[in-house]
C-alpha cells in the first residue's frame, strides 16, 4: 500500500505542528523509531514553512516596484 502524501498545511498550522513535534522530542520519552518519524515530519514541515515564506517574499518584491524593476524594501521593525 502506497503512503499517501500529507495534505498541504497553512503556514500557521505547519509551524504549530512543528513546535509540538519539537516539544515532544525535547521531553526525551520517544523511542528511537518515534523520534526518527518526528524528525522526518519536522523536516517536511520546515521545508513547507520555508517555501511559504519564500513565496510571500517574492510576492512582496513583485508588489514593490520602482520604474518597472523590483526593489526590495527592508521590513521596518517595531523597535
């Protein structure tokens, strides 16, 4: 039986699941096999989050245009 891919998660959902996995792993009560599965899932979630952030960055760059060329504008922090 083929393994079904996990449905795509929204950024917030993926980040929440990743935080939960890290918390479970930090408790140190998982078996080696469970830890490996959590690690593999964590890698998937991390890549999904990175992909989502990269896409968002590209959208922002497309929206901020000066004289027909993309110009990156630093994000103003609240500090």
